[in-house]
């Protein structure tokens, strides 16, 4: 009986260590706040701010293998009342959002899209190349057509790690 307890304890410890090792092996885990979103046009090298000078948004990677991205332009309209159809068009054109699962390897993450703001990329794999320097995440996309303006190029995004802002109001 003692050998079984030792064996079960050993297995449990190994499972916990494996889980911790996997979590440590994924430097993307957590939430990142968008700081810049530059688009570089293929062929010309022209660079411009895809979502204006002050974009906002979040990119989240969870330990269960899910990811979510939600970005808005710093110039996004802020209607005071129910938006008109014209306002809705402007609002739609000033955001990007998608989610799904992800696969990560050193320097590369693939977003497997299963929901998206306009549906064009649902069912696709979006390859991203990343580097992390402290609390700064830099991502470059593979060449693609911009979902905002349709121009061929790459996206160059910079994020800052979000730290400790959880509030549990349920008491």
C-alpha cells in the first residue's frame, strides 16, 4: 500500500511540474495592451498607422489554448446616442476583432480563427512572428491583405504586458 501511495504522489508531482513547465514555456500567456499597429505596404515599403496614431486594444493568450484580439482606432467615433447607420459603418471600419485557438513555438504563434468581426478569416490560420523584450511584445504578420483597407503588406504590432488589474466585486 505504501508503494502505491508513493507512486501516486510521484505521478501527481510530475503532472504538476509538467503543467508548470508548459506554462513557463509559453511566454505569450496573459493579456497584452496594443501600443502601435503599423502597416508596411508590399512593394513600396510605405508605412502608416493602420488604426491611427493612438490605437487601443488587447491581445489575450490563455493557458487553455484560446486567444482573443480586439483592436480599435484611436480615432474611433464615440456616439453619444444610438449610432446612426453612417456611424455604425465608421465604427465597423475602426476596429478589428477575432478569436480562436493558438499554437505557439519559439518566435512563432499561429492563430486558428473560429470567430471574427467580419467573418472573412474564419477557418484560417494566421501566422505571427513574435519577440518579447521584458514586458514588450512585438508581432509581425505574414504578408496579407489588410482587413481595414485591402492593401497587401505586413502588420507590425507592439504590445505591453497588462499587469494585475483584476477586481472581484462578488462578495
